[in-house]
């Protein structure tokens, strides 16, 4: 029975919503197309059926890092799995071939590019492949933002092997779903499961840019100690933002396609294994990251499409716990994205489709009602009520009838021949007779000064929202001059009205940090369990969550199992992991390992003890510095105890307990923990 395997292998007592019927359909050998939200448990829907049938299930997946992580997680759970990738060592490849020959392998992962190899089909036939699973199936769409040409070979593979195929993706509109059916299933309708796109645990927030670096720094500072990603439009910005975050005492590292491959792998490994690391990255980062406890995702610049945005924010909160997002945007973002589309090499039909996808994202940014409703509506879903978990639901914006203002702006564009950008048009509307205005006699236009009731800042917000509503676009052939779109004409003629927002950039409040997800008396035990997990993951060279996810450790801290029988009842503790790690974690819970230092024992049961543990955890993060490459440095247990007891308020007071080297390394982090505890 699927539920028996679910408990035995993965340690879960029940399926997530929508999983069980997909598992049964795949296990019964039916062709399946499943659209499931990121974090909804897609991988389980093909991994579990692979254990229910004879033979090998081959999994086509687009990213090496993701395949390797899933294989390691499966092996830790006792499932025979392997991957054939270009990242394999010779020994790893030999081991996969040996297990295939012996008939011991159940899941074989490979990249779509391997399908181009002449020997792949013969290999899979000899291996006894009985099913195909396709992860990230939207990559088959030639209209999509993640198109992978080798995905087009998968349909041929299905026909040649004559086996059922199950395709999974988290982001596919109706057009893309139809393309998946055509290319992977020869147009014959598979059993389709549309499990929704809603991720209710993720809070959606957009802000117009108003000091964007400060906005990002404020957002990250309020979530200090939580793992997060900041997406940037340029490689240079990833570097400067990472430097700024580190100067603020936060663990941060940049990631982009211009880095050496070894350095990129090093960053990926750090992010997988460390708690509280921030990665500032281009979109080159993330698709292969299966880290479940990313607590926030921020966009320092606007994404290129609503699908990209949805996929990027979907990397937060995959464990189902609360997560947050922040997206900054402004006129420069809109101009950049429009120009990238217009100057691209795609055909006009593709360009218009790309403009449409960008329009959907801009409409979300400039929304006047519940953002989640608008986001889900794009993917064809209706919500009965507002979500209550977006910035607009939390603080509805003030709206105004902007019909006349927009008409004035459009008229100014027309009367100047659609040859000027927003700055010049705002000078005309506000009656600012600059030299440029006078030299072109624009101070004699009927529109000169007719918008003086709005300030320059208000007009900038109006123009940005007009661009966001696609009423006007920058023309790259006219150096970014704004021109009207067909959508503007009904408003200009008085046939339609438009409502805009009064711009107020709201600063968001921090979400609940992980350490507040357990009672105060359980916090020291949770810290000890995480320390044990970190030691085990480093020894095994696997991401920490492969040992146990945060949610499992939280349940251990709350339930405090005393025997292996009780530990087996904790969610996420399967039979293999119980055998491998059960005693290690039981010993931590029993207080036998690690032994509590006498200095810490004297603080037991007191608030100072909780602060001591937080200081020790902060020290563990920084023992090799912000980058992880510095010389190891630590404080004595006695020093930590004295700091926990005296709670110094600033660096000067802290210097009475620490020398300059330790003050430089740990000072800011220690003071943050002291302030958080007060």
C-alpha cells in the first residue's frame, strides 16, 4: 500500500493534499500530467510509485545539482537510486552501471542532453525501464522561459520504450500545458491533475523603488539569521549587494554565471548546508536548489515575466512554513524588460507573447486589490476570498480616479510627437520651463502646466503605473521615448476610466523566525539538535535537510521522544533514517550528547541560558568568518556565559569580554542576539 511505504521510507503519516491520487495513477501505469505548486511534493509522486512496480523508473531532470540532491536524499532513506550526469566521477558512473546490471536500481536520473547519445536507448532497454518521469516538464515548451531543446526527444523515448510517462511541473499556463501534451504524449490526453498554483504560506509584497539598496538591506536586516535569496538583474549588483550585507554583519555571498564553476558549486554547497546564509544572485541560481527552509526571497529588480517571478518566489517556504517575498520595481526596470524583448531575435509573435507575460507581472505589481487573486487568475484559478497574506490585504492602498491625469499625460505625449521620456513630459505637465522646454517651444503647448495640481513625484508614480498598465511603452529606437499603445486610446477618448494608487512605499514587518516556532523552553534543545544535524551532514557531505528537515527537528524538540519506538513516530523519520540517526538524536534529547558544559549548566532554566545558546549558534555560523574561508576563531564557554549574564549594550561594553579579533568577528552578531532577546 502507498501509505505503508510512505511511513516506512519517508516517515510521513499521510500524503499532502492531491498527492495520493497522483501516486496511484502513476503506480497503475497511466500516462499522467500533474501541475503542482512548488513545495507540493512533486518528486514523491514519481519516487513512491517507482518502489511499487518492477523495473527501473528513469527520471529526466534538467539540473545536475537537483538530481544529485534527490539521489542523496533517496539513498539516505534507503532507496536504491543513481544518476548519470556530466558531474559524475568515474567511480560514481561505474557504480550506477553495476547496480543497473545487478537489477538493484529503482530510480535512474539523467539530464535530457544524454538522450542525444546513441547508446542511451540501448542502455535503458537493457536496464529494464518500465516508466518515465519528467520533472520540470514546462521545459518542453518552445515558448517558455526555460526551454530545453533536448526535452523534445522525450516523446521519442516514450515511443521507443513503449512505457507510461508521468510529467510534472509547477508552472504551466493553458498554452504550455497543451504543448506538453502534444510533445510528450503525441497529443493523446493523459490523466491530468491540476493541483493549483496557490502557495498560501508565502506572503506577497511589492514596493516601488525608493532607495532600493536601503529597502533590500532593511528587509534582510529584519530577517537576520534566516536563509534568503536576493535576485538581481546584473552580475555587478550581486557583488555589491553581497558586500553591503556582509558589512552589516550578515552572512552573504554572491552567485552569477560569470563565476568559475568551482566557485558556483562552493556557493551552492554552502547554501544547502548553512543556516541563515543569504545568496545575492542572478537567475542562474535557484532552479536546482532543493533547500526546503528558505524563509524569504527578494527581488532587487523586476523579473522578466510572471512565470519567472512565480518560479523564483516558489523557492521560499518549500517546507510549508511561513515565508516572505519582496519585489522592488520602477520605471527603469520596465524600460529594461521592454527593451530586452524588443531588441531580441525572436519573431514578432513571440515578442508580443513576451510583452503579454511582462504585462501580467506589471499588472501584479500595480494591483489595487488582493495580489494572490490576481496571480492565480493568470494561471486560470479563482479565489473565493482575498488571501489576507499579501501587502495589499494587510494595508489596502488609497485609490483615486486617474482618468483626467492619464488623459493629460497621453495628450502631452501626442503633442510632442511621442519623442520624449517621462522626465520631459513631467516638466511640460507641471509647467517647468527648462531650457529644453523653451528651445522646443513646448512651453506654448496647450498641455504646458495643465498638471500642476500634482507634484513631480506624484507624476512619476502616475507614469510608472501607466507603463505598468501598458498604456505607454518606451521606444528603443527613440532612446526610450514613450509612445501610446492601443490600450491607451479608449481612455484618451473618454470611453474608459482608470483608477490608480496613491504611492506609499510600505516597509514590511519581519515574519516569525524559526526559533520562535517552538516554546522558549524548547529553544536550547532545538539548537542542540540542529548542531548535531550540522555535524552529521558535514561528515556525510550532504545538505543538512537530507539528514532531517527543520520541521522534523522542531517536532523532536516538542515531543522529546525517549526511545526508538517513540522516535519512529516523529514525522520525517523513516526506517532507514531511524537506523542511521535515531540513537544520535535520542542522545541529544536525553542530554547525554553533547554533554552540557558546566558554565552553561549554571544558566539552565534561566533566560540567560537561552541567550547563551543563541550566542553559541551565532558563533558557530561565523567560526570561519562571513565567507567561510577565514582562520577558525571561537570564544571560550566562560566568555559566552559572562556575555549572556551581563548583556553588554554596545561594542565598547562587549570589548570588556572579547579581544579585538573576536570583537571584529562576532561583535555585531552577538549584539543582535542580545537585542533580540531583550
